[in-house]
C-alpha cells in the first residue's frame, strides 16, 4: 500500500473526528454535559494523534542533512510528549469538575447526551475502519488506531450516562462518566509521556533487555568479550545498538560482525547497529575474568563474556 493511500485514509478519519468534535462541544454546552465536553477533549487528542502520524510520515521521508544526522525522526517524539502532557492537564481539569458535579449536579439534558453518544460511537467506528485500511505496521498509524479505538469506551460511558439521566433522572451519572473518561485520559497521557521520556533519555526499548542482548552477542562463536553495549531508540520502533566486541585469536573479525548483525536482526529486530570489532589482547581469552581497562580507557556498562551465560 502506498504512502499516499495511507495519508488519504488518515485524512478522512481526521476530518470525521474534527467535525464531530466541534459539534460535540456545542451540544455539550447546550446540554450542560461535562461528559460530552470531556469526550470532546479526548477526541482532540485523537485528532492530534492522526496529525502526528501524518506529519511523521512526511518527516520520516526526508533524508538526513546538515547537523541532523538522523533526520527529523524525533519530531514525532516531541509531539507525543506535548500531546501526553496536554492529555494529563485536561484529565486533571475534568477530574476537578467531575468531583464538583458529584456534590452539586446541574440539570443535564439526558436525551441530547444519549443521541450524541450514539453518533460518537458510529463516528469512531468509521474512523477506526478508515485507519485500519492504512499500513498498521507503522507505529504512528497503529498508535492513532489504538487511540481512536480506546475512545470508543469513552463514548460508551457517555451513552450509558445519557440513558441513565434520561430514564432515571440521576444527574450524577454524567459526572461519573466524565471521571471515567478522565481515567482513560490519564492512562493515555501517562503512556505517551513515559514513552517519549524513555526515548529522550535513550533508554532501551520496552521489552528489550540489554543483559540478554549482551549475553547473546557474547555467545557468538569466537567472541571473547562484549562491552560498551548501548541500546536506544532513535524514534518509535527504530532501535539502534552500538558495542565493542573483542574476538579471540584466530577469529575472523568481519565474519563475527556479520554473524552478530544477523543474530540481532533475527532475534531482536535491531537493524541499525554500529559494532567496533577488534582482536582481544593476548591476555584476554574466552572465560577470562581480566578487565578491559587495558584495552578501553573508559568502558561503559557491564562486561559480557561467554562464561557469563
């Protein structure tokens, strides 16, 4: 599937969500429904996630130039961080308002809330279907897809609240639904901020244990030692690795490098690797506990050897 087709599907979903979001704010103000307004705030983050995906598609296609040796791939992470912080701030506001309305509930037009919630479910289903037709192997597209799918739960809560208010007159149901939506916002915002923070701090990708990777590298034939092992993410779903690999006497450094690169690609999905491969000093042998200080003035992190398995 072409990138142009992906952009058309995402743009279609963006138009649907943006139009409904504006309408939902208007209806929410008329109905005095905090649940509807909080849903609109959640949909704003949906729209932002789609915009982020569209922008990231264009930025990722640009080749590195000048001082940006990785290109502008981390623009996606900066946007995700801003999006996450905004989501948490909105959640804090809706929690405050929701708790206030639990103690002093205003009159809510339950019929308007119910109808708007049902329409919101339909809009989200259509938007989800459009994005599902795009290339979901892209983390940006998958993130937008999951974000909108998650929003369905908010609309279900709003619809139930509208029905409760309409048929029972229990106005506090609107505030309870708003608090549920706020909880969803907190989860989504926390995940975005945490994920962006891990990338900016150059932590290893989630689910990838550097100790396991180092042990696998050290277990490769002819490898005496692996140190200065660093694993990080350039951007979402773009892991990178660098390491210093020492090869035993008689070993082929080039063959070892190719074997390790193939292993990292097959077992850990790491395609971007920078390996410094050298022959080990004579005193460093397989199973040796000798330090690497004589070979590297300032080694970073733990040392991995075949005997460590």
